[in-house]
């Protein structure tokens, strides 16, 4: 299966958000449409999409670089395409995007309950960091 990867546009938003919902990434406290719009509007971030031969969106990765570290968010793979290698391809594309911008390191967050994703990332060489993620909502 050939996989084309490109930056997503506003026209791709509905398909990307549907994929995020199918991948169980959407939570009530985050507005995926707002996250999508902010990411594609900023110079320091992008959303990459992988497409199958028929032009169907099958994977995404939101990627950003804050000048200190690179980040990957909303990594999603069409459920029927899991274990096909498309997840690896989209992660590598996100890492390349960050390297091109000079990021010295990439980080991502995985919910503690998501053992399958932790296993996926550790198989790609990612390590659990000895940090705590703290947050504050501005709502």
C-alpha cells in the first residue's frame, strides 16, 4: 500500500476530526475543531495526513515546535489500518518535520490508561520521561 503524506488544509478538517473521534482521541474538554484551526493557522505547527491510494485520510499527526522541544499530538490511525505500518510512517513524517525546523527532541503525551499506544511508541524508541505534566485551563 502506497501512502502519500501531506499537510492538511481546512478542507480536510471534517475527515481529520472524524478520524480523531474514531481513534478515541477527542475528550470533552478539548474542542477538536478549534485545535485543528489553531494548528493549521500557526507557523510553528502543522497537521500531517496520510492518505491511501484512493485518497482516503487514514492517519494524522499534529506536530509543533515551540523553539525548545517538538511535540506530536492527535496521532491517529484509521482503526482498520492499525498494524499496517501507516502509524510508523506518520510518526516518521512528524519527526522529519521537526528535524527540518531544528528541534533537538520530540515529546508527546499518552493517557496513562492507553497501554497500546505506550507499547507502540516504546517500540519506536520513545521512552517514558520522569516528569509530571501540569496544566491550567484559561476557559
